[in-house]
C-alpha cells in the first residue's frame, strides 16, 4: 500500500551518507526518472542537490524536480 506519509530514504551524495523524507509516490517517480535517464538514484540526487537553492531542503528539491520533470513531459506530449 502506498503511504502519503513521508518515509526516510538513504542516499549517498559525493561519498557522504544522508537521508531525505519523501512520500512513496514521489520516491517511486524519482526512481523511475533515474531509470529513464539511465542514472543511478544517487547520481540523480546529487544533480538535484547541486541545483537547489541553499535554503531549500533536499526532500523539497526532489519533490519539485519530479513535478517539473513530469510537467515538461506533459507539455512535450501536447505538441
């Protein structure tokens, strides 16, 4: 069963272990994007981490990345 409650997920960014609390659906979508882009989940997380504003948490940045990714995909399918 998919939970709407965030769960702690472990990642390794630039050799350091960290964790983010992300809901099941966002995590599943993030993993799918990594697979679609032929990236390891840690590599995609590092990419998101490098591009996020300093004041934004990594979990929020991951959610935003997933949303923006699928919004771009939706717009490209409308063409």
